[in-house]
C-alpha cells in the first residue's frame, strides 16, 4: 500500500495490461527472429496501444511513463517471485525499487564509461582518416 490511493488503484488495474505488454514484447522479439513482417507489424501496433494505455494512466496520476513502468515491472517481478502469487507489500516494493534504482545507476556508470571510450575511438578514427587523406593528397596530388 502506497501513500497514494490513486497509484494503488492504477497498479491494480494495470497489472493485466502490463502482463500483456510484457508478453507482446517477448512475442515481438520472437517475430524478429522469425522475420515475419506482417505479424511483427501487428504486434508492434498492439504494443503501442498497450503502452499508450499505461502512459495515459501515468499522466492521470502525475507520474512519468518510465517511472510508472518501473513500478509495474517491480510489482510483476515481486508477484512472480512470491510463492503464492500475491501482491507485494509496500516494504517489498520499496526494496525492489531501490534495488532496481541501484542497478540502473550502476548500468549508467558502465554505459557512460563505454560512451567515453567510444567517443575517444571515434575521434581517433577521424584523425586517422584525415591523416590518411592528407598523406594521399600529398603523395599523389589528389584525394580520393
């Protein structure tokens, strides 16, 4: 139970919608493997419809879509983890959301380091390309 009854109600009402969204996204990954474009287009349209339903509800309760999606994901994961498939307590949800937040922060640090390395490699490649073009121009008198 959260401090916001609207949020509790939204979570309860959108549990089946989020379950469908998750299943359809998994189906979409499978269809990409099968390379069936007609089915993939239909699944993408259905996923957009489900996502817009969740987004609409998130706007109504004054939450960002991604934040509300994270709450629904944590809720679904906690229900799945439960032995008797009951809804998680406020403490379980708080712990799950804090763990998710820490994991996302760690991923952000790792991704940022990879981005810095990639930018460095890109700049190095640009310099090498410019040097190769300059050498070609100096040696042959024209550039390719």
